[in-house]
C-alpha cells in the first residue's frame, strides 16, 4: 500500500496553474487509422471530462492534452488502494504529412476520444528505415 500512496503523490498536479514536471505526464493509449478521406484517432481517456481536453494541430503533429481529476467522496472516506493515474496527460502523434488544414470532428463516448481528421490533401506515407 505504501507504494500506491507514493505513486499517487508523485503524480499529483503541482498546484493551480503550474504544470507538473514533463516526466510525470502520462500518455494515453492511441489507435490511428488511415481512411480514404483522412484519419481516425482513438484515445483511451476514461474518466476525463471533455472540458478538460486540449487538442492542437501543428503541421504534421496532433497533440491531445488535459487532466484526469480524482473525485472527492466526502469526509470520513479513506483509500484502500490507488492504481488509477490522476494528473496531467499529453499525447503527441506524428503523421507522414501535414494535417494542419484538416477538418476536425470529435466524439467522446465510453471513455474513448474519437477524432476524425478529414482532408482533401493526398498524403502518401513515407517509408522509414
């Protein structure tokens, strides 16, 4: 249990308006699909309020960030086990071409953020060695 408590305090936000140390950010799992008209990205963001999400597109990068906050259950409640990470998160995905002009459609349901980037630009994937 001491390990869980230590983990909880290490991952807590650093105070109002301050960003935690970069190494303390967690990275949500992501699936990326190529479609005929662009891309579909799914991020595993259970427990995140849609109001706490930031989505930025710059060139060939998509950055999704925000914060998962713990729920306060009231006086007299103590924890037995803490395994869920509550803190800021950030996930940056790099695409093989610019996505800056793409139309962004978003849906958040069942703990998944689903982004659909629609672009008329033909994006040929570059081979990596």
